[in-house]
C-alpha cells in the first residue's frame, strides 16, 4: 500500500510544482467596474486570475474569447485559470453590468 501511495505522489509532483510556479494576477471589481481595465500577461503561459469582488452584489466574469463564465458573489473571491494564450487581446466583461464592467487581457 505504501508503495502505491509513493508512486502516486511521485506522479503528481510535477503537477503540484507547476501549479506553485503559475503566475498569478488580480482583478478587482468595485463600483461594477474591473480594475485594472487592461491587464498584461505573458503569452504562452497558463496563469491564475484572482477576481476579487468588493461590491455587495454578484458579478459574472465572462469572456467569449477565453471561453470562461464564472459568477463571483458579493464580497468574495474566485480563481479563473487562463491559457496558455497566443499573443493578442482577449476582452472580458461583467455579465450583470455590461455597460461598466469591461476589460481586456493582453497576452505578450
């Protein structure tokens, strides 16, 4: 049994190490707006996007180009994993406040 557990841990080690090395970026929602509105990330690299909602009401991080759609309740935080992306611009928006909650990831 111990041998099976050790084999599993050895197999998972690269995944654990790669998650620990993953770059993290933070987006904040306040006043139904994203800040920053433009966020530059490295191209060809998987990243962890931390979305912090400082508003009392829910918002949805959505992007057709990134194929992501995730609700973040009021005064809460979510993680969105993105990439690796080719160099380019990837718009995102808050589905509940599309008129003000807009931004773009720029992969370089």
